[in-house]
C-alpha cells in the first residue's frame, strides 16, 4: 500500500532517512438519519517537508449500523503492514527508507476504542489517572484532582481495561512495554526487600543494609548519602577511626572527609546554651 504511494514521491525522501509517520483514526458518520459510518485510518508524514500537507487513507471500515465490533479486527491489517515496514524498511529506486510511528491522533471515543478501555465518560474512564467519576448534573465529573496516575502496572484494573490493545503489537510499543514492566518489577522487588528488611532488623541495621543496596553499584564520585546515613557512619567513625577505614574497604560508607564536612556544618561554641539558661530561669 505504502510502496505504491511513495514511489512517485520518492525524490522528496533522503536515502536512509527515518520517516516519522502520523496516523489519524476516527469515526465519521455518513448521514444524520442512519448509524452508517466510516472509520478511516489516515496517514501523514511528520518530517518530510514537501509532503506535510499530504494525507493518504491507508485503511477504511464501513459499518451500516455501528462502529467496528473489535478494535483487533479493525486494526490488524494496518498493524501487520506497520510491523513489516518498521522492521524491514522499504527500498524504492535504490533508496532505503526506515519508518517510525511518531503519533496516533484521535478523539476521546476513538482513543478508548483503540486502547480497548472503558469510554471516556465511564466511571473509571480517565486515561490519565485512576480517579472514580461522580455522576453530577447529567454529566460524568472527575472531581478528585490528586488520584494516582495510570500506569501499565495497574493493568489489572478491570473497571478500566477491557482487553489488550492492538496497538501493543507494534514493535516499538512492545519494547517500550517490556522496559516499563522491567522497571516496575525492579521497583517492586526493591519495595519488597525494604519492607522485609525493616521488619526483621534494627533501625540502624536496616539503614546500613539499604545504604549498601542503594549505593554500592555506583561509582565512588556518584555516591550520595542521606543525613541519617552520615550520622550513623559518624557514630562508627568516632568510636574507632582505624576500624572505620577497615569497614570502608569492606562496605560502602561515606569517606572520613565527608563526615568531617558534616561536623563542620554544626556550630560548636563554648559557654552555656541559651536554651538551657531559659529553662533554668523558669525553675
Ligand atoms: Zn484523571
């Protein structure tokens, strides 16, 4: 499909360029008296200056009574073609073109259809956060402004997700999804460890262990220590500086110099503290 369109325009493309594609997907009613509608998939090019105003239809669905019943059925031919050209590129007249989808544009009903989630006006319909709507003045209103944001991690939310989205089958999306899942898993295991540690250890031991997990893999200069960690290390250092040096070889700890800096930021003067005097005067 694309090959046929691009061949006459190939002079506008540089060799080896990554063409950024923009898609618009929407339902268009054909008449006000029937439910007959068109669902076109329109393509445009984001980074080809000579073709900025060109729009080409790459897919079209017509339903006499309703929109496509499944977003998979509707999008699958499109996804298959995209997977093919994104993975392999196209060669036209000895020019190699690579492709990337940079945006999919649609209105709220089309968006929820493509993502396979509840409608934008459902109780759990917000795409951005997990707010629960309130029906107010014949409208769905989302009143909670601080609800946690939606992520792939709360994909179990059956009030929002109907099923997987066909867009997840695009090659870039899969990579992205995998990366996000990996990050989520890392955060989960860290949280789990932290939780288990703090239950079974003294506060100091937990602080020390967390410090080892958090900083050990970083380069020397990239290590950052919290004030609590510095105070704990300082108490070790003051007990026995030589032993602290030995511990520093075995574990990740702030350098004696960092500890000196903590001390120098505390002002120590001679005399009686004015706070103590104040208390004494009251007695
Ligand atoms: Zn929201």
